[in-house]
């Protein structure tokens, strides 16, 4: 049986889709993967969809992966395939898992939850011409009615999941305007564009999350699978074996990344075992995509740094105690400070750490935001801020709270199509971005200055806005001088010839005056 799996994501290493391909191939199916990297706000050209249609001809089943933000893109692909081809289309991923009925308005079937076992059973029954509408973990639309099969249990033995499929001869990629057969050069090129540290191979070491933060999809998944063991870990042996295989088949790899946020839930004994084998067998720089302050310790961090840890991201989200309760982020600011100090201890071995912060929370007060700004201003530099605009992903607790409070009235425009890095242009938000520019360069905005920037009385007197403008000018001059030292005069020429310097200052002054006394 021939199966085509399609990924719309910018990242061409989608772990789930590549492992699905591996499982189907082990069953003897003819599988091809099509990668269509495109930012979710941009639509595909007709020529691209023409290529997808031609590559998909003769397929018995098409599977498309999607998260909420890629809803429009996947609808576009699906509608074009259905227009030209008579092929059953299956949607899978987090969005079909949490909103299967909505997705069945477009797809013939949706995979709810983990797909490795469900897709293999579905393909086997389809190939053998057996009725497949009873496959657990898959919902169907048949004769206008929805068949809601029970969920499959979570896969407890993660070592049973095959390694991702990286065979070039069965994969295609959108590159330079055309969907073309993958090769090593194209794979390296597109993997490199996703990171700034060379070509990195990314995998996951865990599935599930015990925290269930109210804004996260795990908040929904934990309710779906209540009563089951949610957090599951791959063995060290299995994880190292995948990395060694990746090194052998992808010789251009310069580092490895662990994309899950839960690696530090492992015990110190487990981390020591991993690090020992990583140093012995892999010996490349290591990047960890995330950590929670409640499970990161100095000992764990020191052990990983010794093994080659170079990049690191920590989910802080807020410094406000009120907001932490709303988010269900159960850690203290003191815990965060201790973790930040531990990270800074290794400043000569770890590149500047990345700290996640969530803005645009409609239930936060000005005092909550000031608490976070003051908190961040105490951190040792350098560090980078990853600033998100709070997005109410479907079926999470915060989504339903936002619906109840009338904050969301149009899911498609206000959730699905929202760019989660587009933070609102408010005075306090601009302070976060100013702080980000300072700290990433190793500078600090002292707590006394931050207090003056956020003090309501000084803002009414326009003193805060004046300090803000001075800090902004200082940083802009630093950028220009730094560029000139490198022989690059393009930035300062743009400022001068296009008047961008005065535009920046006048815009900041107008905005700051307008925002005085407001968020």
C-alpha cells in the first residue's frame, strides 16, 4: 500500500511524522514524505500545490500533520488534493487530537492521540480490504455521520518506537519554489536554517508532562488520558543509539538537540548515565530545548555541561505570584533565582541562556508586569528573552476562561491565525523588549532604573518616558558603533538616509506619552 505523509512546518525534522513513516515501512508499505516548509501566515502558490498533487498520484492514503496555527495551510493543501485526486485524507497532530469534529469538516478521518499503532492498524486493514472504521484512536466521517472510536492507551514503552526515517529517496521538499526530491545537500540546507549554531539533529527524550500549565496543550491531554501514566521516558541506551545512527547517516550534523521540555525530570542518576554515554559515543555540542525551574538543579546542570551542553532554554513565563497561580506554575521566584545563578556559573561554557516570558495576559495588572520586569532586571547577564504573546489554544483551561470572559469571540482570527511572538505595542511591553536588547549584549538595566521606568508617579510626570528614550538612544548608538567597528556601516546609513533614527525617537516619545498611566 502506498502512503503519502505531508508536513507543513518550517522544521523539517518533525519527529512524529518521521517515526510514523518508519513504522509503516517496517510493515512493508511504500511511504513517501513531503515537506512543505512555510510560515503559517503564508499560503502556498498554485505551482507548489500542483507539484504536491502530482507526487501524490497513485497514493492509497494521505496523512497530513498539523498544529493549530497551521490550520489554514492544511485546509489549503487538503482542498486542492481533494479537488484533483480521489484519495482518503487523514489529519493527525495536536489540533485534530483536541478538535477532531472540526477537522472532520475537511478530512475523511483524524488520528486522535499518538499515531504509531493506530496508523499501522489502519493501513493494514485498508490494504487487506477490511472494514477499518473501528480502529481505536481514529475518528471517521462516513455517510455524513461521525464515527467516534475510543482513544488508544498511551504508548508506555517509548523504546518500542522506531527511530525517525531519514531516507532521501522517498522524501520530497519545497525548495526554491518547487517540490523536489530530497538529497543530503537540501536536507543540510534546511536543517541549518532552523538554528544559528550549525546543523543540529533534534530528537525527543520524553513524552507527556505532569505540570499541565493552563495555557498549554498538555493541560488538555492530561485530562484526556486521566488515570494513565502520562510521563514516559526513553532509556539512555535507546536515546544514544538514535544519536549514533544519526551521526552515521547524516555526516553534516554538528550538534544534537533535545526538543522536549521535560528532560530535567530525570533523576541525577539517570542524567549521569546519559552524560557518561553521550561523552563516550556522541561527543558533540548538546542543546536542551527547555526546562522547568522546579526540576533543574546545579548538580544536573553541571553534569550536562561537562558532557557538552552549550545551549539552554528555561521556562520562567512570569515573576508575578498572582500570574503563577493562574498559569499553575508551581515554583517560587527564589527557585528561579537559584537556577539562574547556577546557569550563570557556567557562563563561559554555555552560550547565553534563553528565558521564556509570556506577555499580553488580559488578567494581569500593571503591578504583575512590573513584578516581572523588576525580577528580570536582577538577573546576571548576558541572557536572552523569548517573549510570547499569550495565545489561548483550544480546549485549555485558559481558553475556556477567555471564552467565558468574552475575551475570545472568533477562534479562527484570534487563536488559529495569531502570531504568538507579536506582542501588543504598550509601554510596559516595550520595556520588556528594551530589556531584551540590553541583556542579550551583556548589559543590565539596574533595578533602580527599572523602578523609575515603571513607577506610576514618574510616568505621569513623563520622567520615565525620558529615561526610556535615553536608554533607547544609547542602545541604538551602541549598535551603530559596534557595526562600524566591524566595518558594517549599513545600519547607520539606513538611520540617516531614511530618517529612521528620528522616527524611532519621535515614535517612542509619542507612544510613551500616550501610555503614561496605562499598561
